[in-house]
C-alpha cells in the first residue's frame, strides 16, 4: 500500500539522517589528538610564579619555601664523555644541593656511583631508585647528561611554590603518537611524589619492564614517560611568563645564530629566555664561558630585587 | 672604528648591541655614509692608515662633541664593551684629570700604553692634551702602530696611564675573547707574557666580573655576550664578588657620567685573515657634516722607525 511504503520510506530516511548525524557527531571529539599545530594545547604549560604573586608571600613563607626547594642532581655519565663529565663536575653541578654522577662503569679519573650497567634504561632506573633512597630531605630531582648545562637557581625559581608532594614531571615536552614525554637531552625535572610513584611502578614488570620491551626498544625518555603515565604522572612543558622555552636542547651559540637569521633586527630579545634553565650541546670551553657569563659577568648597578637569595657554593672560584 | 666594507658585516652589530649604552656613539670610517651613519675621516683604509685615522677621529670628537661627554672611548668593530662597567671604573675620577685607561702593555713606553683592540678611554683633559700635542707638533704621525703611538704621545703630554684592574686586581679590558682568557693556556713563548704590564692570571680569575671589554668578537659572539651580560641570569643569585660602591658617588644615586664612544671598526688589511688585526681602520659616523672640516696640519709621514721596528710595536695577534 502506498501509505505503508511511504511511512516505511520516511522511516528509512529518518533513520539514515539520524545515523549520519551520529556519525558526524562522533568526529567532533573534545580531544583533538593528532593535529600537530594544536600540539602545544595538549600538554600543560608550567610557568614560574609571577613577581607580583611572589611578593605577596610573607618572610616566614619565603624562608620555608627556600628550605624546601632543594634539588638533587642525577648526572648520567659514561667514560666516553669524560671531558664533559669533568666540566659538569667543575661547573654547574656545584649549584645543586646534592649532585651524584651515575656511571655505566667506573672511571679512574672521576668519582661516580658505578651502576655497572650497560643498558641505558636499566641504568636510569637504578639511578632514580638510588637517588630516591638517598634523597634525605630533598624534594626535587633533576636528571641530565653532562653535555647539558643547567642553571639550578632558575630551576628552583620555576618550581618555587609548587608542592613536591604532587606529581610533577617537567622539561621540554615532545609528542610521539599519543605519548607525551620530556626530552632527556634538555633535562628532566621530577618532584618527590613523581619519583615515589615511579619507584612503585618499577616493581610492575608488565607495565614497566626493567630491560625494556623485548620486541622493540623505546628510548629511555619514552620508557620513562610510559612508566610515569601508568602512575598517573604527565609531562609538563617548562616556560617563562612570556611562553619562551626554559629547557633547550641547543647551545646558546646555535640559538643566537638561528635568531640572527630569523630576527636580524631583534636578535637577543627574540632568542632565549632570561630565566632559561638548560642548554645542551656545548663544548667544554663554551661551558666554562657560560659559567662566567651566567654567574659572574654583569653590568654594574642593575638590581633585580628578587624575592629569594641563593648563595654561591663554598670552595669554588669560577662562580 | 670601522670602514666601508665592514659596515654591514661588523659595525652594524656593534650598533645593535653595546654602543646603544653610550651617551654618544660615532662610527668612524674613511668615508662618510649618511645612512649608517658614519663620519668620513678622509683617509684611506688599511694598516698603514691606522694611526692617521685615530688622530683624525679624536680631533673630530673633541671639536664636534667635546662638550657632550666627559670621557672618550675608542673601540674597534670587533670589540665588545660593557659600558656600565666602564662607568663604574671611571666613577672615582673626573674628566679634568689627565688620565686614560685600557689594557695596559709595558714595552716601548715608560709608563706603558693601552692595547688598541681591547679599547681605551681618555678623559676630556687627556683628549685636549692629545689634540694640543699635534697643534704644537710635540706629537706627530710617527708610525701607523696606533696604540703604541697614542701611548707615546700621551706620555709626552703628561697624561697618566691608569690601572684599570678591579678591586681584586683582575683585568677589565681584554685583548682576546672570553673563551681564550678563561680556558686558554698561553704558551710561554707567546708575546703576551712579555707585553702585559700586570701579572697574567690564567683560568677563571683572569677576568673581572665587571669586565669592560673583549676583542676579536665576531657578530655571533656580540649577541651571545649581550645575552649573557644583560639578559640571562640566575634568579636570586648573590654574586661572590660584591664591588664596593665608588666613594665619589657618596650616598646619592649614581649620576650618569656622559661617555662618548668612538666606535672604530677595523678592516682587516688585505690578505690578513684576523678581523681587527694589527691594522685598525677607523669608522667615523658622519652625521651630515656639512661644515668644512678644518684639517689639522697633515701628520708627517713616518720617517725612520722611532720606536724600534714599526712592525714590532703591534705583533701579529694570533
């Protein structure tokens, strides 16, 4: 009958339209996962406290915060990079509240904690576990290779009033598939809670195998991110109040050189953050120059009125 | 001090960085360039013209900007200067003192002389005496070895060679790049050992925290040093070296002492590879210099070598 086929047709059409609408709605997911230009909106941006907010803290709060913001530096070395090892030892690592050099094998020339482990991921796990066990009252951990130069005072400034009993995993964030990880090359910052959870998840061989997955090997930075993710810890990108990167995997000279090509009329302003934390890929001489440039060379008469004071380390003459 | 072929490759970066901190800056060149701008000194370029250009540059500065400043700095287009630290150095002295500062070398002059490449600064009185020396022919163009000739003229005119070291006796004017001073080990036969007026310290204590200058600085390093000095800093860090406040400043806020920098750019002599090598050309900034310049009596040609060999005064810096 015409009316029956008519209503049947209507039903089909309605159903078809309904399905189409559902299908279209399905593509409008609130999390747009794979568009690279939206990359930066996916992970969190971690910035230091602003000057105004810092000034609101009382003297008592300030002194408490200074006590708490101590950093344990884990510097992962191998005898192959002995020269950088020695340079890191003589320069920036002196500004850590505690620094430990973790090596794959012992080297006569320099002191290190010999983990006797060739596998890089396993070595990293052992180092982190060791650091966690010997942290004492230290609440922040910084992992780097000695080819990186770190300005620890600026690291402290970044995490100044962040609660270390919350999980923080900070550095320069990259994305691989749907995994967000902190790049090893420019240094990794972990709060006490993040490390505590990590050490827990190390025990789970299925989630976080000690030798890495047998079938394929992920780099240590991705292994770390995977394990941390299981523990509910996610990567955050460290930047200054203007959004400039604080963790750099290039050297100052390279970044300046890039800026000279890209922003010839405003080279220094457009280049790098005033409060940068790391630079990587510098020669040992360049690191010595950086030590002088950061901790000594300055124009007379400029006062910054910072809310905190960090004193120079004892028995040192290049800072 | 600069030259036409260095304007875009070197002088431009000086203009973009440290020279902004001077009260007045003049780019001295053999030729005028109104766009840059540079002062045209009417000389040639090259090693042989070095002292001639310096003489004319200083005459120009006194004549046209004598009242604009108390101190007059000559630097090359590959010199990096931290002008604020120069002000600190000079804060205890007045423009009426016949004195000049720089990286002090000892040979060939009783009180020594100041390295050209590392830059040197004359008080107004020192500059007046320099110009007066040429007027009275006490000083003449004896040699093209600019820094040595300056030193000898100033010595004749009773200008004192000052000690520019900081309160810990560390040098402030440096004839090489920071890397070289901080990490280099000068071989024992290197000329530098015999030239430095004060004992050389190698390693980190070579250089004052309040360094005034470095030399042989290429454009990339200019921006790097600008970043290190004026931008990158460790938050809250209390520096180990706390310089005493110059007593001349008293309790009041420090007043700015006007400083005129004659940024001289060095054009490497033909064939020479090192920028700012022994031959320094002078770049003058010629703002529209319409009025006729009264030439001082042309410097006499160098006769025989007056100071030992001319070539020895400025050894090849390498």
